[in-house]
């Protein structure tokens, strides 16, 4: 971010100066998926009196009407909502690239558990992708249906959100962003996250020094007066066991969110560190990646080598990438080389909470010594300490009596897929 330093008046934003985010008669509900800034985030303004609804997602805002049978709200949009327009990933029947447009016409919000107040919901989408040019112009090249399987997402009535009374001067929060929002169809939806200091009537972004006006409005949004316009943040849930907080972010236009996205937020703690080499040489399990079907960890060894291990918990397959690591001040920098590509991942410690280490992590990369580019913008993550990391012991190849053994090559700087084998 190269935004210029902007200082706005220190007074809190008056709630009277901020337009209401939704009509008083509406029942606003948030739907979200994970810690990962997932684009499958929705904010729906349901109006039971008229069965009208406004739905905002990571791309745009659309209006429609709905029916409600007590379990499923079937939404028909007033006009198709364009979610993608540009080069399609596949080739047409002539073998050429072509442009396509994806439009959504209907949604089905089916409650899986809980109540309207809180629980889980599966959101089904009816969409079609149409070729705009090429040999197949006008044809449908992809589609989704309301009968397709959809994962359960958390939902919460906005009136039931946790309080924001702790957002006071002196607090330091990690996870907010002053960067301009990128259209998800461009392929990078990740806002550049930062550490921010809450000041009287302001927040200051530590990465750039940018200070902007800030205040919690009547709708329980922390509104930031960014150079690009008003951005709001509001808390949806907290996890006392990890310190993780789920918030949603939105840029506001004419008093309404133009898009919404879930973001991971935490409060920083003084004295955050990985400690000595011996203390850092552990297995670190990534919080934003790991779930019930996958595990993503970094094994750091005392000799300053290590490996990045991705485990598919369903199949047991592991992908392993060797690395080296070193301290840079209080930070940890990991280096991985695969072929002609080198990647550098940096962990900046933000908070120690028991076995949890909160970090701002980023990753750079370069091909064959060329220009260094950004692969992962600074993002918030937490790693769980799973104990001392021990290098795997090489497997001895038994001798074959009366014959010979073929050499077993080592894969250096690449990745190994290990099927059905547990990591040592």
C-alpha cells in the first residue's frame, strides 16, 4: 500500500451522519464460511412484510423477492446478477479462448440447523455461464442448479452480533485493511491486512502510517474514512480458545454495503515471539488452512532446515516441500526452492496465547533469479504448536540376497506424494 498519509478530524464519526445500513423493517442476516476471507459471504436484508430481499455478496448487491416455507427461502432476483465476465478457462469447440459471462438468477437459502437467529444454512445458486464470442457464441458452457450440493455455512442475525464496546483508544487490532478492494473475478480477493492502533476518533495502520477517522455507528459497524471512501467492519463471532474473531468488511456506497467479505481479526498482545531456535523448532499447524479434511503445517528443525507438509486427511496423501528457515530480528523467514522457483514466507509474531502463535504472514517469490513478486499479501494467521519437530529418519532398503537393489533417489527441492503413510 502506498496510500498517502491522511489525517481526518479526531472526533468520533457521529451516528447521525451515517446513513442506516438497512431499512428498519428488514431483518438482516450474515452468512459466512471460514476464517479464510472466503468469497462465499452473504449479507441478506429480508423484509417479511413484502417478501422482498436485498442480497450482497463479495461482488455486488442485488434485489429480488422470495418465498418462505419455514426451512427454505427461495429467492428470485429482479434481474440476473453478473458474477463474472471475461476470458473463460476452457477452450471452445474450435480450440480457441473465448469470453463468457456468468449470471445468477435464483438462490435457495436452506436452514440446516439452529433458528433464524443463529445456526447453519446451505446456500444453493442457480446460474449459467454463456459464451460471448468464438465458435460457441450464445451457448451455455457451465451452470449450477438449486439441487446441487452446497456446504453448510454459519448464519447470524445482525441484531444478535457481539458488542463492539471494547473498540476503545489504546486497543491494537490485526486484520483491518486500507487497501482498495479487488474484484474477485480478477483472481485475488485478499485485502492486504494490517495491524491498526485505535486512537481517539481514529485508527492508524502500522504498515503505512495512514491515519483515518473511525467510530462505531448506530448499526454497530466500525466505520473507517479511507481515502477510497467509507469501509465498515463489524464483529460476528469470537473464539476465546484461540483469540480468533470473525468479522465482515464492506465498502459502503450511499449508506449500503457494495460488497461483503468475511475477515479474520485478533487483538495483538505485547511480547509476541517464537523465542529461541530451540523453542521455534517445532511443528506449526496453520489455523486458516486446517479443518476436518486437510492439514497444513510447517516442521522447523533445530538445524535450520524443515519441511512444509500438506496432508489430505481423507486420502492420507501428503505433499512435502523441503525448506530452510532463519530469524530476521523477531520474525521467521522460510525459504523454499522448487526447480527454478524460490519462495520466501515471513511470519511476523503478533500474539502468544498458550500454544497459539498469531502472525502476520506474507510470501514473495521469484523465478530463476528474476524480479521478486508478491505471492501472498500480508494476511492474518495463527499457528498451533504441536511440539518439537523431529526430522524424518531415512528408510533403510533391505538387501536382496543373490540380487541387487535399485537405488532409491531422493527428491530435493521438489514435492513427494506419500500415500497412506503417516508423517514421522
